[in-house]
């Protein structure tokens, strides 16, 4: 599987799994921002939960267990804290799956306009631009994602895919290295990085 296919497959699978949730689930996730941390008995913020999950993701040695942690992180990213924006993202996901790219772009543009610090709005639009072949625009949105959340492994995979597609293999390697610092057990990322390392070694000999 190429880096491009890996990025698109992971992004679209994430969209599918989250888009099928009813709006009430999104609202429940928003309400969960005031959930109790069972270990400490104190209220936690989304940022605190993400820090905890990223710590678990980095330490988890079992790839299947790590996938579960990564999916929890994706669910945190998905929830904007606004029912309206969550619904725009849900509509955009559905439109992307149905190849209604113009409609998806309109929904994502509006989500970003309403909440420019919402990381998943930028990430979804980066994925859509990538799907449409607009790699320059996709990279611009990826850079914005990584300004907001430098640990966004989906955006790092997208960056690596675009760099590989444009023949900048050494930079793609660095993107995969950053990815694996965050998510060390992801098998396909390990393979992509290994394949690139072999390619670059062959070019130097």
C-alpha cells in the first residue's frame, strides 16, 4: 500500500466510522467534556484527556491496543464542543463518501470560519483537497493542523504522502519519523518508513 493510499484509507475510514454516529452522540460527546476522571475524581478538559491518551499511545507496545487508543484520540478530535460544527463535519463526511466534493468543501469552509481553532475542520479539509488532487492546498491545511496539534498523526501521514508523491523522499522520511514518535506501533507507518529507508539507501549506493 502506497503512502497516498494509506493516508486516504485511514482518513476515509475515520470519516465513515464517525459520520455514522447520530447527532445525539456528538452532543453526548460535547457533554462528556465535563466528565469525571475516575482515577482522580476531578473534572478534566479535552486537552488533559488528549495528553493522557497520547502518553498511553506512546507507551503501548501492543499494536491492537494502540489502535484502540488512537481511535479514542480521533473521537476527542472529532468533537468540536459545538453541536452546529459537529453537524457540519458530519455532513461533510457524508458528502465526501458520496463524492459530493463541492458540498463537502462548503461545509468544511463554514466549520473553519466558525471555529478556526478546531483542528479536525482543517484536517478534514486537507483530506478533501488531497482526494481532489489539490496537494498544495492540502499541505497548507496540514500545516495549519500541525500548528494547532503537532501530534496529529493523521496530518503527519498526509504530509508524508504528499512529500512522497512529489519525490521529496527525505522529507517524507522525516514526516514518518515524527509520526512514529507519536504512534510507535502503527504497522503501516513502520512499513512506509522502512520502504523509504531502503529506497534512499539504494539511491546512495
